C-alpha cells in the first residue's frame, strides 16, 4: 500500500509532554467500526466497565533502560567530537546495536568514551569500540565491560530515551525515570516504553481484578526503530527492525483456556499485540515463543489472537498507525483520529489512549 495513505496533519500542541496525573485519568477514545456512533469519549478509569468478566488483558512487562549515552570519540588525533548514542538492541553481554547522532564523525575501529564520573570506583570511564557501521547512522558497539557490570555502567551514565517528539521540546529530567516506566516493568531491555501500559495504576488493576478481568504478561524489548517513520513510498518496501520477545507456555495455556470459555484477549499496546500474533498459529492457538520478531502488520492482515486493542495515538506514516488501521480499518481510524485532533486528545507516548474494536471481516 502507498505510505502516504497513512499520513495526517497533527498540530504540535496536541503532543503530550507529560503524562496525565494520575495515570488512569487519561482520556480514552472507544472506537467501534460499523456502530452508530462509531466512537465514544471515555476515560481510562472506565476500562473495567468497558470489558467483560473473563476477558484477559495482555501487557508488555519490559523495563526501559537508560539507553541514551553522551560521550566523545577518542584516539584519532586531538579532535574529540561529541557523540550521542541510543542503544536499541542487545546482541550479547558486551555488544549492543545503536543509533549514533553525528554518525559521520565515527568509523569502524573508533573508540567512543561515555562519561568519566562513574560512581563505581573501577568504572572511571565506559569505552566502546565501533565494530560495524551501517547506512542510516546505525552501528554495533563492543563495550569494554560485560554483563551486570556493563548494565550498571550504562544505568549510571545513561538518560531515559524519550522519543524525539518529546526530547526536542524539553530536556529529560528525574521525573521521566518514573513516568516512562509502566507498573508492570521487570526485565530490563527496552529503549522505548510500551506506552499503552503507562496508563495503569494499582487502583485500576484492583478494579479490573474485582470485575473478573485477568492480566497476563508477555515481554517484548522495544527497540528505537519504533520511532522511525516509514520512508519507503510503498509499505512493501519497508523493513522492520527485529525485537526480542518472550511468551511463556503457562501464559499461552491460560489465554487459550480463557478464549475457549468466551473470554476476549485485549492486547495492551502494539508490542503485546505483535508478540501475541507472532506466537499464534494459523489454527488460532497461542504457543510459547522466545525469539526475534519483525512482524509488520498492515491492512489486509488477518488477526489470529487479539480481539480488542488498547493503544495510544500514533505518529503519521508510522508502522503503528498502519497496525491500528489494519485492526479497525483505515477509513475508520482516519475519522477517529480527526475527531481526536479536533477534540483536544493528547497524542503519543505520554498522551491519551484508544480502545479499538476490530473491523467487520470482509464478506
């Protein structure tokens, strides 16, 4: 499909720079294709009333790391230009894939030094060698430390990797360390928050539990590629960045059992949805999964596992807007987003949310 079909104009003042307080006070646009009216204006706090006993929410429990590192290139003459790296995929205990701001300044074999103020005595500095460089400013960094020691060094020097549409408007601060993590966050590995999960609070989870709505966890470590717009003129020419995901056999069995009893699977965010769809066979059975997924969902895709979707408002021309258009229909989502823009909904990572029902299957 043509990428420009997924474009729309968004006023800059619709981009949320801080989350709602409390988190479950965010607005919620409920989109029901084919119904009259096609949408309704609600709030996240209403979610237990919009779902049924026996439904299952599936959330992504990946934790965001302080993946944005500032440093300098060393070892090539007296010039030491500044460098900013955003880690986006762990390769092994000492190696990461990263995007480099100012990539023209580095080449394979260069050493990058991040900080010199480590709070651990033997980590006075964190060095990494550029072992590979690709087009578009992406590199492979081989760090001088390994495993938990490297993780600690990154945490001490790194900043929360807020998406560009927030970071370009204000500096990252201490509040973001809490705001940019979900209540489910446990295994470290993401460089972008699974933002639909940001709306949940302990109080909301208690209300969902009291209603008989279960919450299950999957893990997908979100990469920085999630920020990238689709540059190709046709969606068929776009290559997704692979991300590592896990869905346990126990979770798969619980979801299959709930669905067999008439419960609906509600994916909380595109990352949970992509994990579920990757783990589900053509027979509709969800199976244990552990590995990379680069699934790219566009209109025409047949969903196998997910019955409803809770997600934030997404970027124009993004793979995420393409995904929600596949789920609820492109024309429906164009109308819904137009309504949201004119009704002052807050967009993107710290913004409001949508509860999406699927488009009617084509006859």
